[in-house]
């Protein structure tokens, strides 16, 4: 164990997540909707009324519902209409994505550019959505949310232990380094995927999201959502490449071989998804992150 790691043995993942919750919390509306969506006794009207209680959330949900992301033929002017047109599952995904990104808005981050962080996350979400479209269309919206939130553990670490995460980042550019998540384990004792999953559990986010966040670097460890985790693993690997719409097979060597088999995707599918995601990203960035 390195001297840095030895000096940080007293830092516990659980306490880190508990600390951040003093600064960051999901709106009560988002937590309630997440628990309501699988209840057959909950009506569309009830979900619509609950969302409408939060004016900021209402505005963002309507903006997303009317965006090219959904491509609806007629304008959606009320939450009730949005829930009816999109359905309870899709509206829950919209609420979770916008509530989580809004929850982290404004917390101090010094190690990296917050804009760069969210750009990568949004790009990963759009890629995952596009990758799921060919063979698993029902997963489209869920995969967007999972991609958008896959790195939220980093935001916790950037805020609570910036010096340590900075040390881990430096080690990735010095000589023959390990991947960042492994350097984090060396320096800190745990990684951003573990932190993000712990926060997702505390927020009672859906189980597929917890698993996608926790295992996006190690898809072989996925238990119940192997397909979803594999899609996020591939999307994250592509989103980490230098920004380009020309993807070569040599760029995809870091992707776990089993993920190709589980998803039934090919490098050509990735190329197609890359082009489609890049066409959407600026507009979606304005919707999610406009002041």
C-alpha cells in the first residue's frame, strides 16, 4: 500500500456518501415517483400532480418532453399530457435524470471542469441510448439515464476529497499507469463507481441504475442487469475517446469482449451510434444544463 493510501485508511465510503447528502439531495418528488412507477394502483393523474408540485422540475420535464429527444408530433404543454404521451416509465426516467443533474448544480468542484464532466456524461447517455436502439429499443430511455449518471461518484469525490482524487488522476498520466478507477482504489481504498452506487442506493434509485453505476468498468461483475451494464460499459469507453465521428476498431480494444456478445453489437453499430449521439448532444446540453 502506498503512503498516500496508508494515510487515508480512515476515509470510509459510507461516511463520504453521508457527508455529501448534507449538500446534495434528490427532490422528494423524484424519490416518490421512483417508488410509485411500479405500483399498479397509482394513476397517471397522481404522477402528473406530484411532478407539478415542483415548478423547476415541471419546466425541465416539459422542455425535455418537447425536445427532439422524443420527437413527438404535437407540443406537450402540461405535465398531465407529458405523462400520458410518454408513459410512466419514460416520465420517471426524465424526472430522475433532470432531478439528479439539478441536485449537483452549484456544489463546489475544483479538480476538473464541471462542464467537461457533464458533457462526457451526457455523451455517454446518448451513446447508450443509440446503442440500445438496434437490438433493445425498450431500454432506450433507461440507458440514457444510466449513462448520464454513471460517473456521479466522481462528483462526490471531487467535492469531498479533491486532493486524493487529484493524486489518483496524476498517477494515470505518469508512466505505465492503471486505469483511473484502479488508481483510485490504490490511493483512496475505493473508486468512483463504488461511491456512485452507494449514493444511488441511499437515494433508492432503481436497481438497474445502481448496477450500471457500480459495474460500468467491470461488466463481468454484473448480476441482474448484464445487458444494461454492458451497454453502459461500451458507451463509456467510446465517450472517453477523443471526440470524433470516425471510430476505428483499434479504438475499441478496451471494451470487454463479453459485452459485444451480450449486446449483439458490432463496431459498425458503435460508429452509427456515435454520429447520432453527436447530432443531439448540443441541444440536449442546452436543455439539461442551461442556466
